RNA sequence: UGCCCGAUGGUGUAAUGGUAGCACAAACGACUCUGACUCGUUUUGUCUAGGUUCGAGUCCUAGUCGGGCAGCCA
């Protein structure tokens, strides 16, 4: 069964940004809606990014538009190709079968093409269809030549100047939120001198931090970002994508708005913290007097999930301190972690729809995510029998060499359920939780003298509890009522409980990793010392008994171990010779929630 | 004591001047060869104070609370 169910994507949502886009579509303001997802390749993508991906690609697909994947790589000190590769893989996984058609890539190695339009300098980089062969994502660093040319225009127009202030002096001159800044002594340099200095900055004549290129706006602006913000800084550093071609690098505010323009972005959607940068975004584009339609920035609140952290710094700490095994540890909130955990991409898209898009910075209950995961998996997963904590049970009226074939269903939710055979034998394993010598009130499962149904098999009665010298239960001796088998004369006999089981002689062993929430509190990121909230039981490794049909299970398969939860073969560690399953998530458990709950 | 943004049940969101709705969560019940799924019922909400209006969650004013902004990070 396929893991991806594109058709299971919920209907197109509506929100304030989509409303704006719809308005623009109605006005025919743009020939085509173009959005972009612009991660910095300095870490792995996580669920927070997923919300942005779903929004940007969602807008594109709902309007017959396109969404460019762009590496926002203007800071060579922090960025690496390893991250570029993981980002591409994660984005393609998340949108697979849903928005692939909208993914904007460019020819490998392509940079914006220069042309003059009505005497105005222009650059444009057209996207190409994904299937056109040699393609790659957009890179802000591919725009460096165009960005440089535009910086020259800014200088010529008197909108930018080279400043010799040191980083510390620049900070002092900037003032503070409630105190205006002071003009830099270099603010009044002539265009000729600025051009010469900027050219020499590029040529490598000055050391890091010696000079910078600044926009000439207003040092007294109440908006800090309008107080002559830096456009270029000197960094004699090798860049992962451009090598040693440059020693000056543009800053975010300068590179981002222009990269949007160069790619023909119409709607530049970002998170709330960039709201105060929007005037600068508009100022730069406005100062350049550009010939084509300008992009506009819209901001929304990023995703916050309870019991989860998204800070790249803290996620890195978890990896470095070996609290988790890697960036793709199934407990990590990264997309690669979720993938390895067995979370379908469709479940993440469902979450994105469920949380909506607003400007309110709230905290979403992780239960919303878990519900989305169960919703998708319930439809997708193949039901299988597996016993996590086995107790031996002997059916004393079945001869040792007899095998009774029982019919089991792969997925009762499917339109035409597929069936398979499971073998009932004299000795089986049941879950230790499913027997209680002294049952709590309302206990539906097996107890001394009690009856219960073995799922897909028959009703059994517990006759005897056998214990060892320490008092531990070694086996349960029961009688099987074969007349209650499916198709049997008493098949319709009702008992309160039905439990899962596997044949003791025909089952196979597998390592099972039982994952749980990584943190014990709803807001682990609220305090600096977030590691004290780590859940010590976030991973338990056991050896379980599985029905033999699971032998060939692949990481692309999705299973529900009946009455237990959803499980997936681990993509890294599971082999045909040694199966390893990850628990994606437990089934909802109303009994567990009630109280006198045995450990699951 | 600067500027920007926000505030609707426990949580997230809808209502675009006209019956406060949905989802999750919680509780109870029905169904059940998964204590799952499904179905039904229930609890809980417009930050405060003024104003405009026949009518305000929605518009205006002031306040309260929360978030963001002073990287040569993004």
C-alpha cells in the first residue's frame, strides 16, 4: 500500500493571506501567482518550516501558480551543502503527490539574465519545469552579480554609501528604540567616492568589518531597520555555492527583497518577526525604480507546538549532547525525524490546515498533530498482530501439532478489505496487560475463570494460572471454544473483551522501539535549561513477537499492530534478517485515560 | 518611558455591522471480533472601559495584557 494519499489532502483552507491572494487573482493583478519557500541552509527543516511550506505551496497549487524553493544563502559562515541536500529531500517528500507540479526550480548553474527595459536596469531568472532535466533550487547566491549591479545603481542614485564605522561604532551610532541615532560621518561621501570604495571592497582591498555598504534612509526613524541599515559586509570566507568568487556578501534585507523580485515572486510570505522589516523591503525595491511588478511581503505567525522545541540552536544541542541519536532521530521534530518515525507527509499537511494561518502567536496543542497522524494512518495502515510484552498461553484442548488457519483483515476501513491467514496453535503469546489475576473494576480482558475472544480466532476461557517459585506468571492454561470461530455455529457469541495474540511457534522476533514525547512539559522552551524537561522514557527498546507475515516489511509500509498503535520498519536499521520497528504513535486509549491503567 | 503587531471556550481557529460556529481536548452514552474507528449528547468563549449604531466579536477612542524590533544572523 502506498504511503502517500494525495487525495486524502483536506479541502483548500481559507485564511487572511489566501484571501488577499484571491483578491489579487480576482483583480487579475498578476499573470501568475508566484510564492517561494526560502530556508537558510544552516540546519534541518522542522515542523515549523512545514507550516510555511504548506502555506506557500498551498497558495501556489490552489491558484495554478508556482512556489520556488530558494536557498537563502547570504552568510557563508553558517551554511553548508549538507543542509542544502537535506532541505531539498525534505521539501520534495512533504509536497510529493500534492504540489510537485508547482515546485519552481531553475536550470543548474543559471543566474538572472540582465537586460535594459526603458533605460532601466533589470534582471530576471525564469523557472523551468522540473522534468526538464538538469535543474536545481534557486540560490540567493546565484543573484550576487545582479545584487551588486543594483547596489551600484543605489549608490549612483545617492541611496547608499560606504561607511567606515566599525561594528561597535555602528551600533553606538544606531541609537536605541527610544533614542534616535546619529548620522555616520561618511554619510555624505560623493557617489564617485562611494563607487570607488565599493568596487575596492569587492576587490578584496579591505579586511573583514573594515567597511560596509549602507542604505541612506533616516537615522532618526522610530523603526530601527530604517536607520541606515547595512546592505553589504566584508567576509573573506569561502561560500558553499560560490566558492571564493566573493569577499563581500549582501545582508538578508537587501538580498531577500531583490531575490524575490528577480524570480518574479508576487507574494513573499514570511513569519511575524519580519514585520518591522517590511518598510525596508519596500524601500529598497522602491529606491531602485524597477520596471517589473514588485513583490509584496505578508507575515503570519509561525507554528508553536506543545511538548516540542523548534529552536535550531537547541535542536543542535540535543544532537551534540547525544540526547537523541541524530537529526533524523524519530523523536526529533525535524521532517527527517518525522519521516523516519513513520509520519505520513499527508498528516503534516493535515496539521498545517488544522492550525490555520493568523497573526496570533499561540501555542498549538500537540494533540492536534497526533490526531492528524492517527487520522491518516487509520486509513493507510495494514492491521497486523503483534505482542509487545508476551505471556505464554496454552490452549489445552488443541493438540501440539495442530494448526488452525484463521482469517484476518488487512484494513477494515478499506472499501474491499484484503484478507490473510494467521495460524492458531496450542501455544500462543498474549499481551501481559491483557491478563489480570486481580482485575480492576470494568476490566474487559482475561482474568481467572473469565472469557475473552482471541481476535480473528475464537473465545477462550482461563482455567489456570501457572507461576514460578517467585510468584511470577509463567503460563496461562485455557480452553478454546472452537465453535465460536468465524463461520462456526457460535461465531456470534458476545464477550466483553477481544485481545490480540500471536502463535508461539510461528511468530517471529523483532526489535521494537517505543517512542514517546521527548519532553515532559508543555513548554520546554520557556526556560533556558530546557534539558531538565527531557522525558527519560522517550525511548524504550524491546523485543516483540510478530505474526510471520511481517517478515518482509519495508520502511515504506505502514502497519497498525492491533490494539497497540502504528508502527513502521526503521529506514536506517531494519534489515530482512533483523527487523527493527519504530512506534509512530499509540492508538487512542480510553481505558488508559480512565485511571487504574496498566503500563502499555 | 520609542515603533510595529496581536487578543473569541482548556487549545487552535471561523463569523468581513445582523442567530457566536468548527476542529482538537475533556466528560458521558451508543456501537464494536481493535477499550481503536464511527455515531450521539454535554461542559466551557468575544480582555476592560467608554463611544458610534436600530443593532458591535466586528467600527472609533483610551486602557490592560501578550509578542516582536536596538546582528556586519536569517
